[in-house]
C-alpha cells in the first residue's frame, strides 16, 4: 500500500516534528532559566535596598534621639535661667528699689515688642 517514497515522507515529517518540538522545548527552557535568573537578581537587589533603607532609618532614629537629648538639655538650662531671673525679680532688694517706669520706656518696650512679631 505504501511505497518507499511515501514511507520516507512520513518518516521525514515525523522526524521534522520531533526535532522542532525538541528545539522549541530547549529554547523555552533557556528563556525560563533567563527569567528565573533575572527574578533572582531583582530579589537580591530588593533585599539590598531594604537593608539600606533600614540602616538609614536607624541613623535617623539615632540622630532624632541625639537632637531630643540636646533639646531637653537646652530646656533645662533655659528653665534654670528663668528661675534665676524670677528669683532675682522677687527678691527683697529688687522690690525695695522698684519704682514706676517712665512713659518713654513703656512706649519703647511696646514698640520693640511689636517689632519682633
């Protein structure tokens, strides 16, 4: 029923199909490996970026604590100065030499107070 030529054609078609399937399977495997490698590099870069951000946040937190400590120290010094001034103003010596201020001095202080705003 089949002739020799027809058998060669069928074998050729089958062989071509098998080789084509093998080639495309090989090519798809290479693409899959390249994609996996690319994704691996992306994940590694993401981890490096997260570590850098974490380090920056730690640095910011440390600086914030330093600034807060300096601010607290400044508040303490300012509070001590204000208490010292208040003590001086409430002393008997200051009360004994206290007298009403002149109108010129009052106007000058008011003008200076308004100029600061």
